[in-house]
């Protein structure tokens, strides 16, 4: 399974409670409230959300293998930043 960025990650975990996810949820909610016509402001918020996402993936996901196993039957999950920069590859099986 491939998670391409913070929005895909939010869709993947849904409403589940994960340590440290509230900062990312708040950031994504704030970003979604910014009009798409405000490209610069939206871009800045997107980068902030990406930073929260990268930190969360690097610090929390390695210890959550059992949780991740419940979310997919795939053998591994690869977390990417912006769909191209690999952050973490978690082996599940």
C-alpha cells in the first residue's frame, strides 16, 4: 500500500485516534477552509501540514505496526511526501 501524502493519510486513518494526529487534523481542517483562490496562503498551510505529517510518520508509525495491520492486508505500507519522496516503509507481514 502506498500513502502519497497528508490527505491520503487522513483518509486512511479516518476518525481513528492516533497519538499526535490532532495537530495534523487541525492543520488539514484549517487548510480546507482557505479559499483555493488564495494560493500562497493555502500553499503555506499545506507545507505546515506536510511537516506535521512527516513528523507523525517518522515518530509514531514505526511503533504502530499492529494498528496498521488492521487497516490493510498488504505486506507493507510506504509513506511518501508529495507522492514522490519516500518517508518510511513499514513491513507488516
